[in-house]
C-alpha cells in the first residue's frame, strides 16, 4: 500500500464499506476482547477469598465501579492529547503498549501487581479507545449516508470482542486447570494481536490519524510528544491511589465532569466558525441524553445481575441455562446478529429517502429502552410463590433493549464525528465516553436505590423492589424519548446539513 494514499482516495470507495473499516474493526475487536475480558473477571477476582484480593462483595463492587468510571473518564483526556499533540495513530499505539504492559504485570502476579496493572490499563484505554472511533469517522466524506451503516458494522466488532473476551477470560479465571494469571495473560495476548494488526494495516489509512503538529520542526514536535508520554506516566501514582481508596471516586467524578464541560464551552467559544459552534452545541445535547441512557442501560452490570442471580428460573426455551451467563451474553449476541442488519435497513431507507434523522433515532433508542424496562418489570407477573420468574421473558427484554442500544450507541459514535470540527474530534469522542462514565456512576446509584436494605430479604421481596424500580426507569425513558422527538426540529437546526 502506497504511503501517498490520499484522504480523497480513501473516501471515494465503492460498495457499502471501505476496506479500512475492516482493519479497524479487527483492531477494535481485539481491544474490546481485552477490555471486556478484564471487565468480566474484575469483580470475581477481587472477591475471590483464596486466589484473588479477598475483598468483600461491597468493596469489590465499589472498586469495580471506580475502575469503570476512571476508564471512561480518561478517554476524554486521551482524546484531547490525540487532538492536540499525538494524532490518533501514535495515541493508539501508546495506549495499546501501556494496556499490554498492565495486563502482563497482573498475569505475572495477580495479587501483588493488580492495582499497578489496572492503573496502566486505565491509562492505556484512555489513549486507545476514543481515537480508533474517530478514525472510522474520517473514512467517510461529510454527508455520506453510508457512515451510520459503517459504525453499525464497527459496533458489531466491539460486541464480538466483548462476547469472546467475557467468555474466554472468565473461563480461564474460574477454571481449576488454569487460573487468574491465564485470564489476564489472554487479555494481553489478544491486545498484542490487535496492535500487530494495526501496525501492518495503518498504511492503508493514509493521512488519517497523523499528528496535528506535522508542520512543526521534528525536534519540537518530538519534545511535545515526549511530554505527553511523561505526563501519562507521572499520573500513575495518582490513579493508583484513587483505585485503592474508592472514597476518592466521588471527588473525582464531581471534578472531572465540570472541568470537561468548562473545557468544552471554552473550545466552543474560541471556535471561529459560527456554524461549527452550533454543531458542537447539538453534540452536547446528544452527550447529555446519553448519560441518561447509559444510567438505565448499565443496570445490566448491577441490579440486573443481582436480579438474575436471585430471581430467575434456569430454563431458557426448555434448556437448562445459567441466568447470569444469559445476563452477561444475551445483549452482545443480539448486537452481533442485528447490528449489520439494522445498518443495512438504514441504507435501504436512505435510498428511499425515508431514513429517520439522527435525533429521531436517539428518541427511538429511548422508546426501545422504555419498552425493555417495562418487560423487565412485567416479569413479576410470571413469578412463583418463591419469587422466581421467567428467564424467557427476561431474555426477551434484552432482545428489546438491544434495538435501543443500536439506535443510539453506534449512531452516537457516528454523530460525534459528524458534528465535531476535525481539530476537536478526539476530544468530542472522549466526551462521548465520559458520558458513559457518568452513566455507569449513576447506574450504581440507581441500582442501590432498588436494592432491598435487608440482604437476607426473601426473593419475592427483592423481586418486588427491583421490578418497581424497572417500572420507574421505563417511565423516565419514555419521557426522555418523547422530549427528544419533540425538540428534534430545534436540534436539527443546530446540526444544519448534518443528518
């Protein structure tokens, strides 16, 4: 592949998807294997009394929530450094190396090296995650109707990695033949495969992801890049302390969000193009609503996991099934199957000029979310006297919620790239993921509010508490969706030619 491949040559591709999308799809799939594999074993490992950290369930959940929030929050910082100094390619490479190092440290000594290793994983993900999505956005010209379908396919790659990572790492970690070291080692190995894939295919990206400082003398540019790397390494002790002591999580979340918003408005204010300013405001509206969406959706890792453990039968379509496995895999499996299909539906509707605009898609996402939580609530009517209810109905709710996710998440990745000036695309992608951090944070608070204060409460009592909470979430999601649809004309004016 020639080094002189131009952006115009890349964007003038034929067919539904550019070939570069498949390369980025593969790299992201392995990174998501690493991320979700780690995510799948973290709480189990931390609560393991023999070979893990021997934490209480409460402590393990608090640390898990802190880790997840920090991971998504640092994508905002990683996006800024990519925009201003490194460029997407170097940021991605640096992030991958740091992630691999962190996983290898934990694999070498899970109990002694866990906090240091997970700190490196947080930093690495911050530099990696927002930038590959931004590069996907640059594969398309402004106004290309194929962009949403491309992000739909890309999103299915994320979920293939999530499905494989969760299954493989949990299998290794809980297996008597292997153990925790193999779980973390497998995450490092697949991340290395992803990095090698990127190194062999990055030439096909042409100028996409290059440093924004190419016009500077090499020595000056290199100095700035080294300063970013040093700054990332200096932050290790700070993150290490915040992970070990989760009391700092609240302070961190109360600080990073307002600072990010202030920085966003500063960048919007100094933006000279008034049209670009209006687009940034539209992007901010999407980000605010996404916080609400993820606060509800991310019950899957909290209250819905406990609901699956305590309140579901083990029969799915007549087969004996573990409800927690269904809770952890159903959504990813449905996304893998239906994401490309929905992308093709959007393409077909676009050809007939009947495709709903992005704001309406967001609104539809909330309506599906409301319907799904109503189905979760409806499980109470299938419960027996012992408080156990239907796994079939529970799985149906995940089927419904998947379409809500597909109407919002891959579309959200796409719209951030459409509405962001090139100089701010990494920052805006980082803000999109920062919204996920606050969604996860709020999800824990909502889930805690649904939980029975008595840990020894009867399953029927727990079922009534959770389903009442799901009914409230269904109502709030419905209201949010209707508001989005009602204000869609105003947002569409801010978006201008972006659809």
